[in-house]
């Protein structure tokens, strides 16, 4: 009888432990699933979300082609600051300061109103379902396509931050005068390789830069810039720091409104407008990647698309974290 009691207690203990283990496994896998981004995330809850965003963004870029570069950059500046959580879209509030006035974004980052407009259109068909972070991620892909750039499958399911991080924006976003080693370190800290960094920098094949970001470079008379190229850029960028600092110049002169590999060809000719561009081809470890992309446009496009997907995976808020903001400029 004692033996039977021991077996009964042992069986009960085993059953309890097994049940506990099963519960832990269920919790683990449900959490894992909940935290996984998926291209099909809105297929049932808002099936017309992507087409609505696409229509809104394409219309905006048809009015101003430069906006394609701005939207890709806006997504980049969001993801590099505490992950892809739409924190860059928030205005000042009583509890935090906006990232919009952080040094890398002030009077530079743009396209906020286009994301807000796309979000408003999605809200009309699916209130409270699609996050601003996902709207921005899809907008970046549509911006690329609008200027003949590559496409990629956008993973969805991000949620929105409930605060902004201006101090992180000031410290984590790459600067236009940084060294190659520093840039590689910054991207590596976000889980991106040197190849990812060079591919993503190729977005500078479209867009423009303000005079203050390249003034020192075109007046420096150093050996890392083509002399005639430097002279040609001085007409709209005076040497005096009190003049023309916000004047714009194309980052890539040949085809500034088309997504191609001319940017890399320019670097080989020492015609990178920003110092942070030219360091990619300056006798360092990324020279071979620049050379490869300058000769193989298809490889550049494939690598850019893959790098954009990896960038979109940086620390997303998922599950019950954050919120789905009703408007992108303020928390609910």
C-alpha cells in the first residue's frame, strides 16, 4: 500500500511538473510569435492598408520627386534611434522633447506631413489598426519604387513609441564628417554589417544636401576630392559661413532623381559630396564593395533591399509594447 501511495504521489508530481513545463512552452512560443514581424500582419485586419499607403506616397512624390530621398532618410533616422518605432514623428509634449530638433534632424529631416497624411487615410478605413511605424516603413519602400529603385518585402507588426529620444538621436545618428571606422562601428552597433552600411549609403544616389554639410570639403583643397568637382559646387555654397548655408546641391550630379549606381562611380572619381560618402572609397576596407557596386548595379539593388529589411528589424516594439497612435505626431 505504501508503495502504491509513493507511485501515486510520484505520478502527481510528474503531472504537475509536465503541466508547468507545457505552460512555459506555450508562453514562450506565444511571446515569440507575438514579437515576430510578418508581411501578412494586416491581411485580415486591414487588407487595403498597403495599397492606401502606396497611393498616398506615390501621389506626394509625383508632386516633388526629391521627397523620395527624404522619406527613405526619415525611416533611417527613425530606426537608428531606439528602433523603428515612429518616435521621430512625435512633436514636443509635456513629458518629452521631440527628436525633430535634434542636430541631425533640425531643418533637415522632412516628410513628416506625408506620413501623417498616409496614416490619416489608413485610419479612415481601419481605425486604430496600423501603426505609424509601419506606415513609415512601407512609405520608404514606395519611395524607392517611385524613383525606379528596388522593392523589398516589408515586414509589419511594429507598434509606436510613447515618447521621443532627442539625446539618443544626437549620439546615435551618423554624422556627415565621420571616419570610416566610426561609421562601421555605428552600423555594427545596430546589427548591420559594413556591406549593409555601404549599400544603405547608396541611397545618396538621390536627394540633396545643404551647403553647410559640405562647405569645408569643397574649400579644403585636399587630395580626396576632385578639384573641378569642388569648384563646380562653390557657386551655390559660398565660403563664408554666414551665407548660403541652407542652399541645396544634388548628392549625385549625373542622375540625381533616379535610383542607380552612379553614386558609387562618383566615389571612385573622388566626387563624393559629403566626407562621410567619400570615406567609403578612400583606401579603406570598403573600397572593394564600392568598386563592386559601381560595376554591378543589380548587386547594389539586391543588397540595398536586403539591408533595408534588416534595418527595419532594429528593435521594433511589438505585442503589447507601445501603442497604435491615432495620429503620428502625438501619443494617444
